[in-house]
C-alpha cells in the first residue's frame, strides 16, 4: 500500500486507502452478491482517476454507449448533473434512456471526499418502457442503424428492480456510507498525524487564505521556519512544491464556483487568488484537463439538459 500511495496527492492517497480497505471491498462484494447491483466508489475530485473497481459502467447499454465519443459525452453530462446535485444526502437521477442511478456522499466534516455510485437499472415496468424515444435521441447524436441495433439489444437486457426494492437498497447503502465516513475520518486523522506539524499548520494557513497573495516567505514565517527548510520539508511530505499545492487548491475552489452559470471566468480567477487570468487558465488546464471556459460550458449544458428532461 505504501509504495502505491507514498508519492501522490493527499486527497488521492486517502481515496486509494478507502478503495483498498478490506471494509469497503468486503461490503462491495456482499452488496453486489445480495442485490445484483454494481457499487463503485468515485472520488469527488474529478482529477483523481477511479481505481481498482473494474468498469464503472457495469450495465451493458452504458458500457456500449461509452465506447463512442458521442455517447461518452452524453453520459458525462448526465454524470456531472448527478454529482453536482449530491450534497449531504443521496441523490437519484434517471437518465435519458430511463436507467436509474444513485450517488451517496462519503463526507469528512462538511466536505464530500467520495461518492458511492450504484444503479444503472430500470425501476419502471417493461410495459411502460419504449426504446423509440431513446433511439431518436441517439440518432440525433450520430449513431447509425447498426449501432442502434446493438444498443437496443443491450438496453433491453438491462435488469429491472422494483421501485420500493431499489429505494430500500439505497437506504441500506446510505447507512454504509455513514460507516465509510467514520473510516474516512480515521484515515484523515492518521494522515494528519503522519505529516510534520509544520506542514499541517502550513496547509491550514494556505486553505484559510487562498484568495490572498501567498508567498513562500509569508507561509514559512507563519510556521516559524526558514524558507529553505520549509521548501525541503513540504516537498518531502507532500511531493509537491508550495506553489503547486496552492494552485491545486485554488483550482478546486474555482471548479465549485464555475458550476454557477452566472460566474464569469475572469472574476472567478481573481476571487480564488490567482494574480492573472493567464496564470489561472494554465493552472486550470494542467489540473483539470480542460480550460475554465470549456469546463463552465459543460456544466451549463448539463444544467440545460437536466431542465429540458424535467419539463
């Protein structure tokens, strides 16, 4: 375990410890065996790759759809809609194809660290389902006749679970999420205790002053050591420079702000502490993989999709 997690970001290290824990793996197997539903632990931070749990898309239709760029984009929008809605309790969403999925937060204090995801099944009786509307939407996305036949076969093979049974399963999963949150808090305590107190104190100072101009001198002065010694200690403990850590935290904050469709990229850049828009754009692209404008556009498109399907 230590060799796998020693040189990566603390958030990713905690996520990997949760995924690899016997507690989670045992419950995951028991849950799948008892219900027939897949269970995946998804990191709340989109920068972290889902690890060690196989294909997130256990459903044959979802898996087939995500082999194409068009389908992958549509599913990504659905996924983001659901992930954004999750706060302190479970949220369930029915996608354009009629499949139901639920996400339940695993929290440390007031922060969501990971999401338990299950579902990708029907809760509506077969007599009330039709592939015609699904086919029409897929055709507009550019799927050809042969692809549609394959997708229809996979769609029709999707398992069905009664709504009451599904809701009961989600209730049980919510109870497990509470237990998993307890484990998470223990892991975070161990993580904090494993870092030098100088680094812990520096992180707290940085996170409390992200919107301000943070320099190496100001942070090292706050923790009472020389800049040279602090640089060496911080790098050894986190495998990041202070600048990298600050920029990652600012980008994470910016992502939450950009979910607001009224947020202007320029204003967000300065609100979270970047000194220039160009610096913000470079950091955002580095840690998220897309530009702030594209990220915000995807969030807005997801919101419009949500509103259109609810109408």
